[in-house]
C-alpha cells in the first residue's frame, strides 16, 4: 500500500476525552469504532480510500475489538455485505467513491433498502462532485430518493461529522433503514480535531459470535415477492415517519438565527462553511458564523422534516435554497411542502444560482446578491460588489499579462510500466492506422493526455472491453480495449471477457498487470504478487510471480493470450501488431506485465540507502541524452512523456530549439533506450552506470 | 477587544512529490502549538501523482483561549481575491494562481520558486514550445502586494533538502505568516525524519525573504550567435571540424549571394546552412560519441563523484538508410530505392547496445568516425547537398522579390532535423511546403505568400504528425505507411 498509517492507527485507539487531530475521513473511521461497528467493508477510491486503508493496516487492533474488516473487490460486494444487518442486531459500515461506486452497488442497495435493517448500517460516500472530481459528475442524492434510504450531508467540521456518524447508526436502527453519508472531497481531507470517546467493542463480533441463524424463518426479511410489496409500503408508512421523528427529536438539522427574520437560507450542511464565507464577503456575517440572515443547515438532506421546513419558512417573505448540482431535488421537495402547508414565503434556488457544477464562494456571492437585491434592498452589500469587481479585474489583468498557460494534467509516474505500452501502441498506429481505443478507469487513462492523446470511449471501471462490443462488428479495423488489473478484477473479467467469449467477439484487450489498484493508492488485488517474491525482487518487477490473471483468462477459454514485458517496447509492439492484424478470430489478450514503479521504488530506496551507508557496491543507472547529437526534434518526448525526460536550452550557439535532457529523478527504467530502438529515433540516448563504492575489478575495468 | 474580520489564508500550489502535504502539516502543527484555530484541506487523489495539486489553510490569528469558546468558521476552499499568502513551487504554477484570481494587489504575498518544470505540451513540440516564463515574473510584480521570487529548487539542492522547506522558510521570512520563526522550526523538528536538512533549507529561505542573504545566481542565458560575422566564424570552425577546409570554403561560397543582402535573411541562411551542412550522419555521430569531452560531460550529467567509475552504453540502431548513407552515391541510391519500393526501409535495423566506455566498443564506434574522408562521395552527401542547393535557390530567388518572403523560406530549414522516421517526416513537410507554397504559390503577392509559409511552418513544427500542416496546406499530408499484408 502506498501510505503507512502508523500514526493514524495510534489515534484510532484514543481514549475518552483525548483530542483527536487528523483528517475528516479518519475522524469517520474513529467514529465507527466509537459506535461499536461489528464489520466494515468497502472499495477504495479517492477521497475515501484512507478509511479502508487505515482499517486494513489496523487489523491487529480491530481483531482485539472483534471488528471484521473486508477489502471488497467492488462496491457491489461491499453493499451486499450490509446484508448481515438485516437479520442480526449488528452495526456495519461500508465506504466507496460516489457516484460511480453507488452505481455499481445499486442492485444490492435496492434489495437492502427493501428488506430493511435491524442493525444500524452506514454507507460513507466520497462525493466526488465538482473541483478535483475524477469521475462522471452526478449526485448521489437520487439513490436516496428512489430507494428511500436516508442521506446525511454534515457540516464539514470534525465534531459535527463524528456526531452524525454516531447518530446515523441510531437513525438507521430507529427507522430500519440504511443511512448514507456524503462527504465531499475537501471534507474528507479537512484537518481538524475533536474530543474522542472510548471505542466500543461490539456485542456481536468475531470474538463474541452468534450461535447460528435466527431461530425462526421470517419471510419478510427476504426482499422477494410477496414480501417486497409489503416492504415497499413499510418504507413510506412506517420507516419514513420514524426517521423524520428521530431527525426532529435529535435536532440533526441546525437553525442559526439572524436579525433579518423575514428572510432565510436553506443550505446543504456540506456547503455551510462556503456560505458563511459568502455572507462574510457581502458584509452579512462575522468570522464566527453569526449571520444577519437566518440559516437552516440540513445535515440530513433526505428525508426532510416537513414541520422543520414550514416552521423555518412560516414568517418569512422569501427563502433561498442552496443546493449543489442537478436536478434541484431538495428545492422541489421544499416547494411541495410549502405549497401543501400554504406557506407564502417566496421560494428561490436554481433561479438565482447555476444549475450544474460546484457552488463556489464566488457563485454564492453572486446568487445571494441577486436574492437579497430582490428582497432586502435595505442591506448594504457594497463590499460584495466591490469584491466581485476586483476579482474580475484581477483575472482580466492576469489573462492579459500571462496569455494562455500550458496545461499540466496528471501523467504517468517516472518509470511507470504503463507508459511503454502506450509508446508501442503509438508506434504501431503509425503503421496500421489509429484504431478505436476503448479506455478504462485507472492510471492508464492518463494516456488520453499528451503525448499519447488516445481513447474514444470511457464507460466506467472495468468496462473497456464491454464498451467495444458494439464497435467491433461495425468497423473494418479491430478496436482495442485497455484495462488495468484493478478494473479486470472489479468488473472487467465478467462484464468484458466473459461477455466477449459468449458472443464470440473479435477484438483486442490489453490488461495492465502492474500488481495493484495503483491509482487509488496501490491497494492489493487478487493477483498481487506474494509478499515473499516482492521482498526478493527489491527494485525489480515481481508481478510475474502471480499468474492468476492468465489462468483466469485461459480458464474462461481465451485462446490468443500473450504475456509481454512492458519495457520491451519492440516486443510489445510486435505482439500488439499481431493481435491487431492476425486473421485469427476471437478475443486476443495481451497481458502487459510490469510492476507498479511506486511499489518497486518503495522497496528499493531503503535498501540502496543502507548499501551506500555500509559502503557496499551499488550500480546506479541513469539515462542521458548527448546534447551535441540531439537535433532538438523531441520525437523521443512525443513517445514517452516521462517527467524526467525534458528539454533544456540548446548549448549550440547556432541552434535555437531546445535539446532533450534527462533530469534527476530518472529511475533507469530503460524506456528511453527502448523507444530509441523500437522507433529508430536517434542515437543520442545513452545509459550510464555509475558504480558507487567500486571494487578493484571495476576500477581496473574502468581504466581500459 | 475587536477581533480580526477574517482568518489568514494560505494557498499552496505544488506538483506531486514536492512535499506540499508535509508543508501543510508543518503549518498546522505550528499554528496548533500556539493555540491558533487552524484548518487545512487538500485535493489529493491522482492529481498528486505528477500533476498540479493544491493545499489550502486558514489560520485565525487569535488564540482560542482569547475567543471565549467561540469558534471561527473556516473555509475549505480557496476563493479568488481572498488569499493572503500564495505559495507556488514552480513558476508557471504561480502564473496559474494569478490567472485564477488568487493573487490580488490589495492582499496577497506571492512566494514562488522561479525554476521551471516543463509540462508535456511544452516539451513535445518539434521546435520550442516552452512558455515564456518571464511573463510570470512581470505579472507577479504587478498583481501581488509583495513578492518573494527566487530559484528555491536550487537552494533546496544546495541545502540537501526538498523545496517545501525553502518555501516554508520564505513564507515565515516574508512576514505574512502569523507564526514566529521558532514555532515554525519547532514544527519541522517535531516532523522528525530529515529535520536537520529541512531546517537548513528553512533558514536559507527565511534569510533570503528577509533580504539578509542573497538569492542564488540565475544561470546565464544561453549564448546565441545572432550577428552574421559571429555565425560565419562559428560555421567555419564547425565545418572545418566536420569535413575540412574545402568544405568550409564551400560554405563561404554559398553564403556569398546573401552576405550583402538583407541582414536578417543573411543571418538565418548562415545559421541554418551551417547546421544543415554539418548534418548528423553515422560518421558525425560516431565522432561526437567518442570525444574525450563527451565522457567528461556524461560524468557531470549523471552526477558521478570523484573517481566513481561510469560505464556508458550507447543505443545505436543503424539500418538500410544509415548503411546507404555512407555508400558511394549510385549504390546507396539504388539500395534506398529498392527498400522504399518494398516498404523495407526500417525492416533491417540492427539494434546495438555498445559499451562506448569500454575498449572494444570505443574502437568500434571510433572506426566509423574514421570513414570521414569517404563522406563527399557518399549517397547521403549527394542527397543533402542537392536539397541544400534547392533551398538556397528558393531563398535567393525570393530575396529578389521580398526580404520577408526570403526570410520565411530560409527558416523552413528548421523543419529538417532528427533521425530516421523523424528526419524523413521533416524533410517531407519541407517538400510539401516547397511544392504547395513556393513552387506553386496560390498567390503572387509576396506578403501573403510569406505569411502562408510561416503558418505552414509553424503548424508543421507544433504538430509533427502532420494533421495541422495538412489543414494549413489545404490538403492532407499522409504519413501513414501503407499497410503491409501479413
């Protein structure tokens, strides 16, 4: 795993009254233990990876408590895990990145929500919406509405988040309904503190096991007809009122009073801090959140409590709903509630704010200025107008002075084993033409950026091969699907490979066998090489030691199957060209083998440091470019994009274009040399082996 | 007491692996140690790999004990016009911060390193795609309230640490941080690992921001020959070294029609002619690779210390073109023509890893350099000189009409560079422009023709795969080789 959570694991053990300092998502982790969970599961993905990663690393401590932790292979298996709470009074929590993870989990969630739960169940969603989001932009809210599951959106403040986790379990139990908690990216990574409580060892656990299944067979716990018809009624007749009662009684939503009693703002809890900044900018709030306009912060965004809404709006002329994303589910519900209760406050929301995308402070200042301009002309908001004008002026001035800046999207790491595969693909495309490339989710999606700029579709994690199923029969040229080993085990093996084989499809699949779910923090997979082999391999690739991907493919019936070392660009190009041009029908799979360079370097670095410290011989490899034979055409860069292969001023006074150069940080993966060979690029590349602590033989040899 | 209206806000723009997260930790630690309310957020995930990423902090500059239980509501997201300290670990990232409105003249102290880490789009162009970084420095002086700009990467290297320590020091030294130097240093110490080196970097950054220490010297701008006399002198040296005195004289003769003409045209022709005439064939490359100065340079570039042995392995892959290039012209021509007909130009390349630092490898490569006397009768020589004459003819012809047009044509020589496929492609682009815009120009007006040539040349350089050039020329430039039936 990419990160060691030694310190964080310590803070999970904090006793009653101690102060926890740390990230939002780790505060949630601690809160789960304080709530006495019996089991935790999930699938990694920013921004919630740390929850599961830290739990996996804290296994010893969790064993002490009797808590079971499962790193599931996808969100569907994580969601299904919550089934344990249908029949037994045990609390469970799972986590994943949303919207994508919730989509994958949706089937199990529907059944879970129908059957209802006995033990509290909490689903922690990393709401990847807006800035920094790396998946399709959609809200998780729709799932809450259609399944009648409750959705928490706490104010991004550690004590509040922790409180909502604890209350969330109680709410779940009080209403027999699974509860989701959405945490935006920055809320997951916000660093703050809260006063800890003691962890509760669960009453039913790995240490205190149940004797067996429930004594009686209860059909109504199965989400199966005819029980489902009764369950569907239960949701709205019993569970929903119970939830509303609990939310109101425990004041999960917060009202912040203000002097302008005739106006009001209803805001999703997660946006509260941004709202205060916007109000401060308009001169309507102080740094401590005291606002002139009353605020209703919804820490529970579904269900709403009708009485809370009507009470807040009753004596007001106008309210505005600040709800990020589309459609405006909350605003519509509030409109219905107000209309039914005949509350006359004028309702604003998406009419003053934009429909799609994030609500930044700038957007809120503009929206609130519109709302208040219409309903509170007496308020002085000059500071807000000045601010907006100043920001516009600065941006214009900067654009004028700077022109267009070069973009800097993320790219493959130095020495990444996936880069050579794309070099080979680019080379072959020059000969046989560009194919339709079906992309997948994972590090390899960086190939959509320069210098590779390829990919025609991206349909989700593990979906690349499935997404080419309709393309292959309609195109003269064979399409190619690229998939990581993460995606392969998550979904690709069944949705892609099995479906292709069943339908006797044609096409090419490249599986990046780097050994881990690398993009999310190098979590382990079914095909991660054994610990022992990794130790022995040190800085070399160890992934050849596990053949479960190849065995799975052969077992399903893939006939054309090649495993190729990624860094041998010529061999990769040869295999790829053959796969793309052979007359052989059926699925052709290239397993591109090369261990994630992050993991290799992590093992290597301490060993090298020790060797050097002990004065032992060590050969350091670095690649370089001869500046006098480099003509500055940069074709090597167009085939690589490695961060350490860059340009510098041309030392030749007769030339102006910069020459290529290899800077510090090169890990000596060898791609430069391989590319120079495979593409017949140029003779300027050299490999230098610097011998640290050389022995007599080295020195003698060097003299020759 | 009256409390401050707002917290101190700090936005850190860093690239993956520069320790931005550690810096945020130091700031949180230092603020928490003196009881100031503080909050930090970030957007990690894949952006942290190698792309641009940011960390954002807010510190309320009054101790919690003096707030009577009240807690400031701190923002999780930076907003334009609301940043007190903008930190950028690289110059273009500082530019990006300004473009996004995070640097305002009323409020922002901008602390940035002036070194460049080039983005892929800047590096991959055929010519020079680098962003003009001076613009960022100029904009910073205009848009920030206060700037601390120097090469912090260099300083970090000198201090044996990474850039975050220097940035932190500069931040503390700028006076914009509500934290005393000692508190910051305590936070670094508490961080443990590498604290000594970080403290050195911190102190250096602090002193420079304070003005009590000079920032590191900027490396001198590269020497460029721009005056005709300088260029011709360098060309003379270069071509004597390349092929001898008579070859250098050929250069002078070729320059004669231009030296008294338009100065810009003359300088451009002189420069390109010198590099074109010293084209990189196998003999030249072998010569350059076996010079003593080259091995010295490699040692320097890979950072070999003292007497550490360095083994140098060269990647050569000569093929039909390379062999033909040193063959007598008629023979070489026939070989290349045969290979082209069969689509076998790249089919027989021999990949070699030659240990040039070893006795055998050195002798092998050096022996190729000894073929120099045969060069004038070689196939490649005949080809290159033919094309050079053609190009010079175009320029001379155009010079009679319009100096601007002559200049644009002269600069098209820039297209021909590289080796193997890249070289063929560059040459093809040159010929495509020559055909469409020089020999068969769509317009008789010199200014229009010149501008069309410039556009086509720029398109070919920006996008060597030829799509943009095709669009500019109004017809596709197809570089895909014919599909071989297998």
